[in-house]
């Protein structure tokens, strides 16, 4: 297994909506970053949604959430 890949054991249905994806990034992913003392983490669902969390020089966390939607 690639050391950069983590299985959060989430069902696809749980993170399909934009609101659930945002909650996943700000919840589970942020907690993982903090508990493992990481500087940054990028999560991509492979279907157009991406989350990036970075620790700033001040110790704050900057969260970016993007999505591409077909209309």
C-alpha cells in the first residue's frame, strides 16, 4: 500500500454531497492531520471534489474545499 494513501473506511454515499464532503474534510481529515502532527494533507475523491488543509506559520489551519460539478 502507498504510504500516502489512507482508508478512512467511509461509505461512498456518505461523502457524495458537497455538505457531507465539507463535514468529512473539516472533521475526520482535520482530526487526522492534527492527531498525526502533519503540516498539510490533500484529499481527492476522484470524482471532482478535493480538500486541502495546511497548517500556517501561526499554527492555524487553512482549509480549502473545491468541487467540480456537471450541469
